[in-house]
C-alpha cells in the first residue's frame, strides 16, 4: 500500500513547490484536483485535454519527483436542483473522466450529489429521518428521478473511458454510508465504488472497520483523515452539527490529522482490514485539521502513517 496526498491542501502553492515538499517527506502518490469543489489549482483541465505535450510534462514532473497519480478529484454535485450549477458540475465530471483516461489514471473521486425535493427546488434537500411521511416521498423521488438516471449514464461513460468512479460517503449527499453506496452500485453498476474516507463515518457512529468488511471489493480509493468527537458537546447536542468548522470549542466533532482523533492501534487495524479485504492501493492524506497548519498536519500524518504501514507489512493484523 502506498502513501498519497489529496492535493487540495496545496491550493496556495505551485505544483513544483508542492511536489518538492512531498518528495522530502516520502509521499508516493498524489490525488490531483480536476474541478468542482476542489477546483483546479495546479493545471487547466481543458488545456491538458487538448495537449499531449502538457500531459507528458505533468507526468514527467511527477515521475521526476518519485510520484504517481492515484486519482483525479472532481468532488461536486452533478444533480444539484439549480440546473445551471448541476450542468456545470456534470460537465466538469465528464472532463475529469476524459482527462483520467488520457493520463492513464484509473480512478476519479467524486460525491454522489444531492437533488432538491422537487423540480422547483432551489437547494439540495438531504433527508435524515423517515417521518413525517413527506420525507420518504422525497427520498423515493430523488433516487428514481435524479440519482439513478444520472449515475447510470455517468457510470457507463466512465467505464467506456476505462475509469472507475470512487464516491465518498459524505453526509449532505444521498450516498453517505455503506448502505446507500451499495444501493447506488446495485442501480448503476459495478463501475461505482467507494473513495473510503473514515472521517465522515466516525461522527455518524459508524465503525470504519466494520464498514470496510461490508464494502469488500467495492473500495477503489482511500482517504486518510481523522475525526475527534467531543464527548461533552456530543452528549449535550448530539452529532448533527451546523456550527462552522472554525468553532472548534463548541462543535460536537472536528476533523483531525490521523492519530489525533483515534489511536495508533485503530489505524493499524484500519490498514490491516483494508489489506484483509483485498485493497492494496493508496492511503491519500486529506488535510482538513483546523488546529494545524498544512505543513504540520501533513508532516505528522505522513510520519504516523509510515509507521502504521511498516507495522502492517511486518504481519500485525487487525485483531492483534
């Protein structure tokens, strides 16, 4: 298994500066940002699609620094109720798929997206409970009219270009846990899988180790990001929390660098269970820890995960 980085954290630096830093800390793969929420801080997707020379220059820069591309990130909402916004997101999604094919990258990471409650809606509507009965009617409409039709077409488009779609299970979107991911995979085909990020599962009360078991053979890419649930705030207000991420003192949970939310043993078990179920690709560090700078968070995460990977390779299994 290789150590990687989700490159959105380097949005303020040039690609040359970023890869030079990654080379020093021993990262082996990069997840490049190719549109929608992550943006495109390091290249123009349209230019790369038109120019083999620019694609070769990008690959050479990475190879010269000992780096491979694990995936392209195009996390967005292609089924947003705002039709212009949805069209733009879906367009960026297809460009990312085409670019992945051109670069020889087999995975594009994305969100499932979330529609509104009707064709007249202005904003997404994420349903979290079954009552009053209107909510179940909304969920049925969303999946039948918006979610399944879009992803059936997109999964086929991606497959035709030799690319797999790795969806991040993220609250706020219709795919937010293993059950909803498998529901979409059943409807849209086996080219849909997971970009497995445990940070969004922790605060929902999901055990990532159990979730990996459930998703055996369905995990295409993995993010390494931690979460700390505040035992006092969560006991008082629960884990559904709309306060800004910057309000660390009062939130029920916050994102943390790996090892600052869960123990070394957990992460050993996490990696070992991935290997046990057949995943042996990349751990892509995603830095969203508001208590650490990019340099501090990335360096600590890389150092921590290298130790975990060494222990896992030495034969320590998840049940040890």
